[in-house]
C-alpha cells in the first residue's frame, strides 16, 4: 500500500519505518526541514534501539522516503497517518490540538477523487475524530475520505518490537471499507498473533487514554505502597513479586521508583480528566494519581535531604541517568527536570551521565555538569543517585571509581541488592526498602 506518515517523531518514524519494512511504499513527512535532510543522510533524530539500521535498510531499497512536501505525499498515498504531537496546553490541562487541526486542514486540500483513509495515530481526546471529519466535510464529499482512529501503544526503547508484536491493534471506524483496508495493512502482524479490534472511533480514542491512565495508576499505586514499606521495614520488591504473581494483577508496571514521566502518562492523565470534565464526569481516581505523582519528586528530594542530614550545600551529587526511563533519549517530563534544578538551588554540585549524551535542559543551571562517562561522573561523589535503569549502571564497582571513602548511594530503581551493599560496606538506600 502507499502510505503517508505525517510527523516524523518517536511514533511517526517508527511506524513509517516498520510499515516500509513490511513491504509498503512509505513517505514520512515532517515540517522540520533539518530533520528530513538528516534522515535522508541516515542521521536519526531520536535514540531508539534498532531504528537506525531499519531506516537505512528501507531508505536504501526505496521503500522508505522522506519529504517536506505534504501535498505530493498526500496525493500519492492511499492511507495518511497523522503522527504529530498533542502536548498539554500551556495554561490548562487540556490537549493542544493545533498540530492535528492544522495538518487536517492541509490534507483536506489534497483529497482528490481517489478515496483516502485519514488515520489519527497521535493520541487525541474523544471526539477529535468527529472534529477532523467536520473539517473535511466542509469542503469534500464523504465518499472520498474516511477518518479513522488507530492509537499507538508502542513504548519508547521497545518501539520496534512493540510495533511488530503488538498486544492489540485498535481500529476505530464504522466504515467497513476502511476497516477492510486497514485489517489488510496490518495482516502481517495479525498473522503473528496480534489481536485486531474494530470498534467505534470514540471508543478507540478512549481506549488509549484509559490504558495510559490505568498504567499510570499502577505505577503510582506501587510508589505509594513503597512509601508505606519504607516506614514499616518491608521491602517493596517482595510486595511487587507477591502481588504480580496474581494473574489478575500482573507484574508489569509494579516497580517502585521515581515519579512517572515521559511524553505520554503525564499529559494523557491530565487530558482524560479534562475530557471527563467536558462530559460532566468526575475521574477522581485519576485526579488523585496526578496529584500523588506530582508530589513524588518532592518526596524523593526530601529523602535526599535526609540522607545528607540536611547538608546539601557543596555536596557532590552524581546522577546516573536523567531520561524518564532507560533506552530512550526522551526528557519530556522526566523527574530529573524537577530534582536537578532543586538540588542546584540548594547549593549542590551536580555531575550527571546519561548514555544518550548531554541534555540542553541543564545547560543553564548552576553547578550542573555533564560527564562523558560513568567513571568521571562518579569520581568525586558524596552521593550517587541512580535515576534511570540503564544496563550500563547495573554492575558498577563503585568503590574503585569513587575517590571519597564515605560516599552514599541512593538507588531510585532498586537495581542493587541492599545486602550486597551492606557486605561491601557501602551506605545504600533504595526505594521502598
Ligand atoms: N512517544 C511515545 O512513546 C508515544 C507513544 C504512543 C503515542 N504517542 C502519541 O503520538 C503522538 C506523537 O508523539 P511523538 O512522541 O512521536 O511526538 P514528537 O514530538 O516526537 O513528533 C512529532 C513530529 O511531528 C512533526 N510535526 C508537527 N507539526 C507538523 C506538521 N504540520 N507537518 C508535519 N510534521 C509536523 C514535528 O516536527 C515532530 O517531528 C502524540 O500524540 C503522542 O501522545 C507517543
């Protein structure tokens, strides 16, 4: 099939590349010229394991193309996937849909007499599909297009695997023709075991938000249980194992740690609450999750303060990992964006290392330095904060790398065993243990 993917970010680039790898003719469009020029040279704008090889392979064999020309790309395609950003609005919890509507208006101009399917892969609030359809109907007849919801569930860091082996593919449309075409497009994944669900467009839009709100709730739940464990001398890891073995609960998203972050959970929980308000429903549970998560970074910072006995000023603090999770370079809503500036304000001297490199976010913050490797980041530390669970941090010989004798480790991901740390005579704190 001939596909046009609009928005070449985490979702669009992975989706376009993977569809090309399945044999489709794909053109990925972005309005960022630099991004498109780089992609043509094989320079990938994001860190996503396995993506670079797949982009290069499919670009070379001609299945994958990059363009800034929306008009030509839409005209030549049968299916158009909208994968642009849907961030939270600046002064409210509502979703900023300006990128979605702006792209929709442009696509509308290029709908000819050949039937096209417009798919929202971006996460969009319930009724957005209805609004897009209205935009099209102002100038085009219904027989030439169909607006379908097909939310994306991939996780950064596992995106290619998640695309190839999704738990489910959700298609929101009541248009039988579109459903048939999309089912055919996804057939290589369905034949590998992916469940295919056809539902209404609104239900499809809500499935995405309800899933993310539920996962955010699960994380927040275990984080709060971890708080209880710390006070009652219980290891939260034991609780996670004991709970997770119950098939009704499951073990995933049950690991205590820092506040959830990233480009999805914080914005999607706020968005579903806003949608519920619009429909005069109170999602009190999700509201409480948002509040609890917002307080979490402060709670962990209080612990840092307690670990350092209130003497943060002039302490050398090393952050291992600053992204919101491992295997991604995404900094959106990472808890380090709260923690590092707060500690800097208190006079800490911060060194950080992240396998995906230096982050601009900290460049203007006083006494914050990026180190090129784990060794130099650790060297002068009084306190090491393991923030992100990168494999690179899982077997460090701290004693040989840190020159200070009484350094302390605060392992926010519970990577290390407290008993082994005790044996090694290293002062160690984890989360919920
Ligand atoms: N990142 C994830 O893990 C993830 C997972 C599932 C769903 N989603 C959803 O997918 C959507 C995209 O997320 P993302 O993380 O890929 O965003 P992103 O910011 O990485 O990418 C968006 C891209 O759209 C481009 N763009 C914006 N306006 C455009 C226009 N008018 N024409 C062409 N290109 C335009 C931007 O330049 C950018 O490259 C969001 O709705 C998000 O909630 C994201």
